[in-house]
C-alpha cells in the first residue's frame, strides 16, 4: 500500500527537520513548507544521507503558512493527505519581548491550516508543548487536565490547541495533538537552554542560568520525540491528545553542571525572566499504553551526542 502524502510545515526547523528525515527513512516522500526565519536551516534536510534530495520549488517551499492560496496550491499539486504542523514561533524570551509574531504564526497560521484541511479533507497533526499546562509542584499533568499557560508563547500554543479541537468537534475534522516536553539534540538553534550553553562554552564564555537554577524540565531527545509523533500520526485516535515526555526531569542547575563539567566552563546566575514556570511534568502513560512507545535515549547518551555534534 502506498504511503500517504505528508506536508511538514516548519520542516527546516529543529524538530521538523528531524521529523522530515524520519519520514524519508520510513518510505514517505514528504513535502516541506517553511518561512525560513532565523532558526531555520535548509542544510538540515539536505545531504548525503538521503538518496532523494529535496529542492526549492520541487518539494520544498519557502513560505508563510498564513499564505492560504500558496499552501492550498501545494496541497493540491502534491495530493497531500496529512499535514504535520511544526511551524511556530517557540522562544519564550522572544514572546515576552514581542508576542505579535507568535499570534500570527501560532494562531492565525493554525487557523489557515485547519480551514485548508477541512476544505480538502485532510488529517492534521498539531505539534504542541507541555508548557500549555503551566507549572506543577507535585505529580504530573495528564492530557485532560486544565490548561494554564504562563507566558505569551504557551498561551498561543494553547489557543491553537483549542481551535484545533473545535474543528474536530464542529466539523468532524480528523486531528491529533501532541504535547512534548523540552526537546534537545544535535542541530538545535543556540537560543534554547542546552545549545546556548554549549555554544557559550565553545566560545569560552560562562554558562548563564536564570534565577537560582532550580526550575525543573523534562528533557526529551529529539529523535525519541519524532518517533512518538510518527506513531501518533499513523495510529493516533482522531480528536485525542498525547503527552510525549523524556522521563528525564532535571533542574537547570543539574543540566548546567553536566555541561560545565564536560566543557570546563563556569556557571553564573542571571536575573530570572518574568513568569518563569518552576516545573513542567507530564504523564506519558497514555501513549505508552496505546502505542507501546517510550523514550529510549538516556540523557547521558543524548547530551554526549549533542555536545559532540556541536564541537566537531
């Protein structure tokens, strides 16, 4: 049986490009749309690892997902069956400074994709984040828990989720949503916590940690995340949400100390950012139970691979 045709939005970004490569490995022939902003890199999806190269105008389109006419023409040209939406503004600090771009991409862009999916009878996989739950002191969030986003970025992602769910309930649109914990791995743009510290260490700088460094995140290796998204795309129940976590809860201090030791760079503490959630934690038993998925990459292995890729 032929594989469905998949459109990957945001496919030149960190996670989207890893997902693109996984699709290729698994026999898909994906099409990519990407706005090609500061965090995108075309080299992420080109190289000697793949027999079938991808070129601009062939299966790669440099475009804003809000350009409805162009996106629809791509859907029709390539007979798309599934949209996997990674396209988003994602950096919390940038959202605090200027949230308008986040509303444009993360809400308006999702609305465009939903309308096109409804019109063309497509399935939509909406990639979200554990940050929509907000902070939790004890235990872990489950998929049906109340959303309580704590910053403009996570608020736009929560808004996109609610809009996506409404299209399933109102129009019967086949959708699934994934909420992933903090991703890391080779090739991540150095504005996020782990790649920024590695880059600073390479440049002989100190490693900056917000506040007292006791904020807790669950670290998920990007390949494990993409493996889970693949299973959700192929086997997820329409209208459902799936938490995807790395089972690696660590304080920022613990992560910084590991990188500091490996790269011999001192740690400094800087003023905390506004609305900095203390702890994110999600219960991943649903995807483990329904799809027999669990993360396979230990943090020790993942961080070694990430550092090696950055310094080689």
